[in-house]
């Protein structure tokens, strides 16, 4: 029996959640990660060293690290709290150093994967040095992923469109992975800053559409202030189809278990609300399930999510 190939597209903690759940199954995993991040440690390293953003790559590498290398995984995620390195993670610094030693970012990621004993592949969606921009409904332009993610503008203004400066082309290995996949998973993650930036890279949407894979979109649990303020589940799906095209996605996986009022209360200061499920279209096929972690932050449970994904595969 041939091992099934699953490609996960995204950025931020969403990719980590998916990969950490699926890595326990006998599947071949590839993570295609966003190169639009320019905040925090990643942003500083981009400015000072001209490196491509290492943060989302680091998270995916750690998620796929061999179980015997947990200490290395913790080391990669270690964040300095004092001194000149305050705010930086060890993994980001190491990827920056590897880029200098190896000569390019692609080889740096491959070497980091070898050091961590990664089970699968981690591929930047592009090797072009890009900046994410958003046009708001009042016509104003916001430049930089972190300025969209943490809005200094009126967060009630809707994002009309996203674009990259400059335009970027797809990493050849990422394109090949999409075309060879048995399943392509998009999300979860911040819609306009972690997910859609991947679809803006020239060649990505065409490769997804051409691929014979089953295409799955995982809807977020909570809205994001400044991005998806009043979105319901159907609005997330519609936004993905605006960029990817109608009829490409086969399944939309949606959580149908509402967290307790106590758990939601902590999100009030962020103006984030639970994503409601109302009047879903018949296509893509909605797949409803309890995907919520039992306690703590309102996030997807990796094992529950992986179980649903494997049932579709």
C-alpha cells in the first residue's frame, strides 16, 4: 500500500497544530509555509540580515521533529528573555546562521530539518523577498504583515484586497509537492496574514487547482480583530474561494462545539468572537465535528482534527 501524501499550507500556529496531530499517522507530510511574516524576532532578523522570515519555518520544523529529539525541539523554540537577544528564538537565530553558512535559505531549511530529524518536508512557499500589503475599504493601503496583524488603523474597516510587493513566484519544490499530493489542507490560521499570502504567490492557486488531491479548508475557531471581525464560517470559506476560485475546495472542516462563556471572556479585550456556523452552502462539503481543545485557549485539538482529516483521506 502506497503511503498517502498530505500537503499543509499556512503559517503561524495553525500549521503546527495540523502537523503535530498528523505526524502520528503513516502519511508523508509536507508543510508549505508563508514567507510574509515581518513582525517580532522574524522582522528584526529580516531587517538586520536580509534573511527570509524564519518564524513559520521554525514552527513547522519543530512540529515534524523526530520524537527522540524533543530537547532539540524545545531548544529551537527557546525565546531569550534578556540581553541583546531578548525576544529572539534560538531557532530563528540558528536558521539565520545556517543561511550564512550554507549560502541560501533553501539549504538552511534542509540542514535544520536534518539536525532535527524531521519526518517530512518543510518548504517556503517562495524564495522571493516579499512584503504583504492590504487595501482597506476606504482605499487606504496598509504595508507589512505585522501592521495588518496588529492594526494601528481603524480595525472595523474591512480588507478589500491583499497583494504582495513585489510579485513572487512559487518555490519549484512546493509546486511539485502540490501536484503530487493526495490531500491538500489549507489552514487554520489568521486568514489575511497567514493563509491568503500563500495563495497570492504566482503559481500556487494554479498548482492547487491542477492537483488531483482532495482539497480541504479548515475554518478558524475565532474571528480576528481587523481581519475577520464579523465573519461566520461561510464567510471564511467565501474568502478562500475569492482567491482560490470557486469549486476548488472539496471539504470545509468546521468546529461545531461552542466554548464556555468563561473561556470566551478572555478574548473580549481582543474583540475576537466565536465563529458561528449558519446557512453553510452545500459546496464545499461541510464537515462538522467537535474540534475544540478541552481547556485553555480556544484552539483546535490536534488529535481530534487529525482524526477527521484521516477519515476524509
